[in-house]
C-alpha cells in the first residue's frame, strides 16, 4: 500500500499531542465529517482505566453508559463481563418488542464514543500546535482495516430505549438512540440487508426496514481505534488538552449536561430545540459559545431562532 494514502489513527494523534512532536498528520474528511459514533464495552480493569482517562480528557465525546447484549442462551457465557438483565427487558426494548425465543439479555458497562468529533478535536489541537494537518479523500487505515457501517433513521422507528448490541459471528450490531435519531452501527459487518435481517430475527416485532433509514455510510477505520488502551499507549494524559474539551469544571458527563443546561438559558427564548442544543454541546464542547454568538448574528436573516441555530452549527462545521 502507498504510505502516502494512510491516515493518522487516533492512537498516534494522542501520542503526538502528548509528546508535542512536529509531525505530518493525515486526516480522512469522511471520518471527520461523517458523524461516526459507536458504543464499546469495557471488559477488563485496563480497559476501564483507559476509558476513564479518555473520558476525563474529552467528557463530551467519550462517556460511560450502561449497555445491553442480546445473545443466544448458550452464547451468554461468552460475555462474562456482563450481568443477566432479564428483568430489565421492559426498560431496554420498546413496549411492543421482545426478544426472540432462545435469546437472553445481559448488561455491562460501556462507553459511547463520538469518533468523528473526537478525531476532529485531535486534528484541530494538532493544527494549533507544530503539526501540519493534511486531508486526503483517498486516505485509508494503515493496518487492520475494520469496516463500520452507520445507518441513521428517526427515533420513532427505534425498537430500543437503551443501547443494545447483537453479536453476529465476529461482528457487532449496535442499536442506539441519540436525540431525535436512531442508529444501527455495524462493526466488522457492512451488509446492510444482513444487518436488518439479523435485527428482525432477534427482535421479531422491531419492524426494521432499509427504506426507513435516510442515511447509510460505510467507514473503514484503523482496528487500533477501537481499543481504549491503544489510544493511550505512551501517552501522558496530564499533558493532553483537546480543542473544545477544556471545560471549566471537573470533567464528567453529568457536568457536561449541567453546562449545556446553563448555556441553553442563553438561547431558550429564541425557540431553539433543547435536544438539538444539548447534542451540539456534546458535539462541539466549549465552542458552543461561538455558535451561540453566530446564532444571534444570523437571526435577522432567518427570523427564526431554531433555523438560525442550525445554520450557525452548519457554518461552524463547514469552517473547521
């Protein structure tokens, strides 16, 4: 493979930020702009320690949540890191949805990762330092390319209330909600027809159809980028401060929510949707101040606070 086509994985970005090395960084626009997000279980003490450290660095982009596994009874033993969650089925699945016969529900600690925004924050941090950041539409993972497909639909079509993973051979199929959107994320699987078929088999009344997804994007990421421990190899976390993630408080997801509530007071009279606003805070972190200022600047053009805010968000993303 031509080494000029390789993009810089997150693990190398973190190391470069920590060591303040002047390097040439190559980013893939599709990964920065694609909105890729996924959920990852933490199975060992080492993974938990690394995940917690990354959460402290970027509390709005990597944060903990309790997630669930739907697996065949005989397979449930493979997930020794989880706990049986049979009584929680009503909290996890939509009221008219249940697991197919032979499947059991387990729960375990996981972390949600806004991969696209985390990579963008790293790239912006490096560009502000001594690194040259180049984008290449042809860039590809250096080694161990891992396919990830992201399908996006509307929240009302979601069969789940909480994040659920369905194991499929050596792949993971994730069902997650965010704001007004419903996502199916296929990790190490890119056949959308097979993904939909599998989900409907495990959740017989889910009513999942390809036509209900407005967007479907295939990504290829570096396999190392799904390992919390790989991100922090040879990294001094105390020296890492990411662009947009330097909050004026001890970082935690609840604190980010409190920060979003405080900032929402500045726009709530403009009719901005609270869910849309909070999602923007989690996406753009402390840059929400600039987006709010631009919202006020754009209001005379749109005469509508919600539309002005959406335009300000798009303008910020396009200018990154």
